[in-house]
C-alpha cells in the first residue's frame, strides 16, 4: 500500500516530472520541478493553498515521478504527459481545431498553391495559420486569378490546354504555354506576397510594365498593371499601422469571477492575419503568470511555426526556461527551409 509520508522521504533533490493520481489511478495533475523533493512536499504541507490545489490534494492517493537530467528536459516531458493524460487539474487547451495553412509546393516542376491542414517536412513552404478559413480561400483564389498559375491539383504534360487557359485563368504550363523559368518567377512573386514583401513585388511589376510597354506589348502590360493594382489593394486591407515587428504572437488574458479567457493574435510580416481564443471556468484562483506559462507550453508544443517574438503582460517565473525551449523549437521545427 502506498504511504505518502514515507514516499515523500524518498524523493530525490533532482529535476523531473511528478504525476499525481487518485484512488482509481486516474491522473489528477502533471507538473515539473527543479527539485522534486522540495516541490512535491509543498503540496502536503499546511500552508496557504488555492481552492483548486486543496481539492486536488484531497483526492491524491499516490504519486510517481520521473527524474530528468535538466529542467528543460522536464518541461518537454511535462508537456507530453499533459497531452497524453489530459489531467483534470492542469490547464487544458480545449480547442483542438487544426487551422488551415497555404502551401506552396516549391519542389514541384510547376509549383501549385493550395490550402492544407497538415504540415509535412516535405520541402514545401507553408504560410499561416489562417484562423479564418474563408480568408485563406480568398487568398488562394486571388493568387490563382491574378498570377494565372495552374488550377489542376495533379500536374501532367498534355497535348491540349484545358478550359482554364482559354478563359485566361491559367498560363497552361501543361502545353508549354509558359517556360519553367517564367513560371518560377511567378511563384517567387507569390511567395513574396505571402511573406508580406509587397513593396518588392510592386517594384518588380513596375519594371516589367515599363519593359512590356517599350516593346509595345500593351496587353501584357495591362495584365501586369491589373496584378499590381490588385496586390496593392489587398495589402491595404491587411495593414496594421501600430505594429512594427515582423513575426509576433500577442497573448492577452482576461479574468472575472466566472471564467478566464486567453486571446492570441497572429502578426506576420507586420500584418494581422488572425486570432484564436480559449476559455476556462475552473482556474479562477490561479495566478496570471501561471496561466500564461501553462498556455505557452501546451500551445507551442507541436507548432511548426514559432514566431520570433511573443508579447505577454505578466512577468513569468519560467521566462528563461521557456525562451530556451521556444528557441530550440524555432531551430528544429521549421519545415521547408533550405
């Protein structure tokens, strides 16, 4: 039989993860510690505990622990165990939606642009997430219409162009209507558009328009002019004048006596591209920094794209540890980079 008092004496003064279980062996809580001995003992001491912690401790039948070499390793293990067991007394992200990304399969002979909800390590370039699926669809439709790249999902050479070519919705690479080099130039412009580098695109289009006009290719110049105007128009809709950083997530917390809301805004290349929000109604007695730390660990655990800056209000006790972990994630989780 598990004797809590005796087991507390055996705890090592080392970093690791602890797991609290109830009488039915259900996982109540998963936490990490610099010193397992000091941290776990605190739960069973007569000190000022929050209502949530007091309730959890009253349900603990036994605990177990896993020793790690560093606190950083403990953080990663903690995140994995929370995801696996979804303990009742941990902060849990309830919104499991997978948001769409725009994918450019740059490794293809004639790359395509489409929406996906799966991010693979396949050498493609991914842009997002788009929390508004309609916005992502509108962007892809805009790209296909203005750049006239291929519409077909599976490309193959053909002897006759499809209807999209005849109605001027595709440049028909399938029948060599455009060279690979020219098509690649279009894809590079599309990537710059998705990256927010519209000034470079407009500058290049102005040069191309001037060149086409000098060669008396007025129809081509008109197409380029329309593309430039459309890009400038869509860029104006995305501007957010009071943000200067390139890639940032802005996290805000609102608490009242009934619930807690975390809202996260995505800014990419100085443009607002979307937001998400999460609600909890059982963590009112938690401190704001504890809520934000728990959110960051779970939210960014499997994110492919980690921004170069995360803006938050509270000062976090785990700030340096989280920065180390997130920086490691930026180096190891980005797909499609040469």
